[in-house]
């Protein structure tokens, strides 16, 4: 079962998206709040549109689940404007990937008995409906939802001729005019270039968490009489203050530092701080894909993170910036999993505070920014 690609756009971004993600087949669906572009390399079926219509166009965020095989399920996330995303996979995988949508959904439509309960949801949130995809009488039921051949933009002949005349006339004028007086102009950075520079100065979130985890593991292994429990991000550096009790044996401390060069290389004997400088983004800005953002937030939610969207802004046309605050208490060993989840060109880190607890869990307060291009 091959699914179409889905992009949620608007009038300003549709043409750019069609140019960047060219496809021989597509279908544009208009709704009051957005344009939905379905596209692919073959005349595939937009199953989500069929599901949305069969369910009476739900007015709230909803999820539809239908079993397609022994270990294969189809899922469709919808809102009042249509399809948001659709997936195929095992039931546990869909529960993981769609954790946030399943948690937030007003109604979960199910066409089959679920193999297990959905975490955080009660049975009354679920509504049993007939299977929509497998119960289709024949292929004709889906023909209206099949991708069509993409339309190519053609310049009318008269416009082309007019442009040609203007170009020829302009060429004659260039040869007959006096050469212009040279002028010196000062180039100012446009808003996009300024944002691009700021993006490349931003700090890698994944790199920050991996370094922080290593420092806190070393902090847990400090000798008796020495402790370090609070790590923060300051001025582009991770800083971990080390506190030595007056009773600590200096020889033991020096020997521990000698045995752990990766820690001692960043230790300042005067301030008693360990500081590690973070790397900035080493690549160009990437496309801001809402699906990538949704999956990231769903996986973080599944790990128990409290997620707050602090701000979403458009610093210049074609750029989207979203700032999130994340809080959680989880095992220290799980930080590399979090690092993997947020390892994406979209993501940079603005704020980080980690407290190492006695039970080797860590309390996380983290601010991240997702930013990229939308055109």
C-alpha cells in the first residue's frame, strides 16, 4: 500500500513547493485555512481524503485506524480542514509516531479491535466504524481520489512574442545609449541573509545533549568529597560547577583528574568549573517540514516531556521560526535518545539546565528553536 506525499501549504507557498518538489502527479485541495497538495510519481490514491469524507468531515482533530494485514495498520490524522497526515505500519509503531495526535484527538475512529490500549485514552474516546479502505466494493470507489497528471505552466504565444520584442528592443536601446556613469553602492544584507547568518551561529541541540550527558556521567563518578549536580548553558558553553568539600584528600582529587583527562581538560582550577564550548550549525538552512516537527514533538511527548510552544514567528518571507520549552525528569542514560530525537538541521538549542538527582535521573529544562525555509 503506497501512500501519496502530503504538503500543507497556502497561496504564497504553493508555487514554490511545486517547483522545489516537482512531481508528475498531484491534486490540490482547497480549504478555508490551507491548501493541501497531494503528490507522487504515480497516479496514487489519496486514501486520507476518502476516509475524511466517509467519516463526515470531522470538525475536530481525529484519528482513523484500520487494520490492513496481520501486522499492518493504516492511520489517518484529520482536522476540520481535511487530512493532516497518514501512515502505514505496525500498531506499536503508529502509537509511537502518532503519540501526540492520539493523545490530543477528540475522537479515535477504529475499524478493527485494537491489539492493545492506547496510552492516555479511555475506551469512550473511541468510536467503532465500518472499514473504509478494505470494504470498498471495487476500485471505482477510489477513482475520484486518485492523483491527476500535473498541469505544466505554459506562457501564451502572444506573451512570449511580446517578451521577445521587448528583449530585442531593449538590446537596440543598449547599443545606442551613452555608457552610464559608474556608481558605488553599498550592499545591505537583506532580511533573509541576516536570518541565514543567525541560523548558522545557532548551537547544535544534539551536540549539546551528548556533551551534557558525558559531563553528568563523569560528575556521577566523582570521588568522595567532590560533587557536581547542576549543568547550565551559558555564552555558548556548557558549564558544570564542581564543589569540593574541605575534607577531600588533594592527592585523591589530583589522581582522579589524571585518570579522567576528558574531564580534566575542561576543568578550571581557579573557578572550579568544567566548561565545554558547543559547535554551531555546520550546514545551510533546510526546509521546515511540519511533519518533521510533529513527529519530533510526538516522540518527545511519548518520553514524558512537557512541551510548551513559546513563540512562532516569520522573521522574513519564506522562513518559519518556532521556539519550544521542554521539561522532564528522566534517566541520565536516556539523554542520548533525546539527542537522537532532536538531531535535525531544523533544531538548535537556546537554553539548557540539567540537575543530576541522587537516583541518577536528570531534571531537564530546555529551550529549543526549530527554524527553516517554507518556500
